[in-house]
C-alpha cells in the first residue's frame, strides 16, 4: 500500500511538472505573439506617418508675383475719384474691374 501511495505521488509530481511546463510554454508563446503584434503595429503606424509626411502639400500661389502686373499706375479722374490702372510695359493701360484684399488700392 505504501508503495502504491509513493508511486501515485511520483506520478502526480511528474504530471504537475508536465502541466506547469506546458502552461509556461503556452504563456511564453502568448507573450511572443503579443510582442510580435505590437511590433508590427508600431512599424505600420510609423510607415503611415512617414508616407503621409512625404506627400507634398499643395501651396498657395505667390499672389504678389503671379497676379500683379508689372506696371501699376494710380489715376484720378476729373471728379477726384481714384482708379488703379495697370499695364504690361506697352502703351495700353487697363482698369481693374475688382480689387482683391491682396492687391489693395495703392
């Protein structure tokens, strides 16, 4: 009877060792999988941020260079009303139909 109890205890210890070993390897596998997923997520997010920042953003045109003609002349008619005329270096002068805040009247 004592032999059977000792034998049972030995088998039970061996079984508990196997269970503990399998649980530890399962946990090790789980930690490895979680670490791998987190690493992949960080890599993907950093690539998305880098690719977004490398896309050139559209820029507004330089209005002072593109929209203003080369020559602008202030002109006052016989009633004293100010007008702004513009030209491109030739004899023809043109009158603005509208003024944008960027151009102003000067």
